[in-house]
């Protein structure tokens, strides 16, 4: 009898241990959708012969590799130079039931006299804001995806998701990702600047019914940042930082929700 009890106990224990999901566990169930901004006829920001659409695609490919090596399933909204219409990017994330949606962009400033002053990495989550800088950056990124959309539709689209339950989660994810990118980048480039985790009304994030963020990896109008951004080392640090941020966010959420 004691022998049987010990077998049952060992079986129960091994089931408990293998069924246990701790930090880093069971990531193969988690799908991450990653989105390289712009593409095709929409080059995004341009400076000194460099295009935002090319930079963000390079970083997104590195991000895919890093996420896969951590065990995640990954889907890229675009893997080459093509344009996606408004809504297509987040619709993919919703249709595929992604855990997290991450859009990658690069920043730019219009005023030439400020080219060498504006720099830094920022992570955004969707929220209306009175902050003029966030509004300016969102307006630039929104311009291409909003072509052909009338003003009333724009307001209906954005109002339908603002104040939704995912804003708090997106804010948490943005904080984790921004913090980890800066840690990785600053180890190699101590003067790298952080613009923080910030709210902004980006249309690319509208409709995403899951934690969704947009990373502005730096200003391509700033000479120092542009040169760094187009190196493999800098891109790798950004990709690794995003992955560590996602790991931290999902591990914390698992502990909170118990799933
Ligand atoms: Zn962009």
C-alpha cells in the first residue's frame, strides 16, 4: 500500500512540476506579432539617403530571430518592402490572437536647425494626449496610413478603442520595453538618450485588442543616431532590449493572473 501511495505521489509530483509555468516557461504558446512600419511607396522618414522603411525592416528581422530563440512564435506583418493599408497590420494581430503587437518605427524632425538636437529612443502606447511632442510624432506617422480616410471615420476609429482595458496593459508593456532597450543600448553607447514610455494617438495601434506598442528607435535626422541605427550592433541591442522587455512583461502578467 505504501508502495502504491509513493507511486501515486511521484506521478502527481511529476505532473505538477511539468505542468508548472514559471518565468520563461511555455513561451511556445505565445504569438508575438511584429510590424515594420511603412513599406512600398511609403518610405517613412528620409534623411541623407537613408529610409525609415529599410531601417525598421532590418531591426524587425533581428527582432524575429531573437524572439524565436527565446521560444516565441513570431509573425511579421511584412517581411519585405511592401505597403499595408490602415487596419491590416493590427487586424493580423487580432485574427491570429497574438499576445502582444509591436510596431517598429524611426523618428524624424522637420526643422533642420534642430536636426542635431532631437535624439532618443521612445516607446509609445495608444492614448489621447495634450503633449505637443507626442501629437507631432503621431501626426507624422499617421499621415500615410490615413490617406483616403475621412475625418469622421478617423474619430470613430480612435474613439472606439480609447479608454479600453488594453491601455493599462499597453502602458505596462511600453515601460518594460523602453527600460530594457535603454539598458542594452547604454551598455555600448552610454550617451544614448531615452525619451521614455509615452502616450500618443497612433492609428497603427487602433483596433489592436491586445497590448500594443510602437517603438521609435531613434531620429534618422540626427547624424550620430542615424549612423548608429544603421549598424548591426546597435540594431541587435534594440532587438535584444525589446525581447527582454516582452519577457519581463509576460512573466509578470503570468504571475499576476496565474496563467
Ligand atoms: Zn514611421
